C-alpha cells in the first residue's frame, strides 16, 4: 500500500444481516465510529490546511464504503 492510498476506517465495522434482510451495525460499533469521528475532528482542529469541508469529504467516503459493504452483505 502506498502512502497516498486511503483505506476506509469503516472496513473494520461489523455489518450483520437481520432476519428481514436489512443490514445493520451493532450499537457498540456505532459508538466506536462516532468516537473515531470526534477524535479526527480534534486532531484536525489545529490544522490550518484542513477545514470542515475536508472533514465532511472524508466522512462521505466512509459513508460510501459502509453503503457498498451493506449492499454487498444483503445480496449474499
């Protein structure tokens, strides 16, 4: 993996399938995800090269990753 390659943090979250076929993430994993987002914001708070738009773009990428994984999980 190169230094420029980004690996989504959400790749480690458990995605489960309910009896109705819907994908879901256990509450514990959601808490960990939210804490990671908060930690990232704290790390970026003093970075003059980063703004909320940059942080939002990263969150969008993570959401896209989760969405794709959920679709894949429910098609099995």
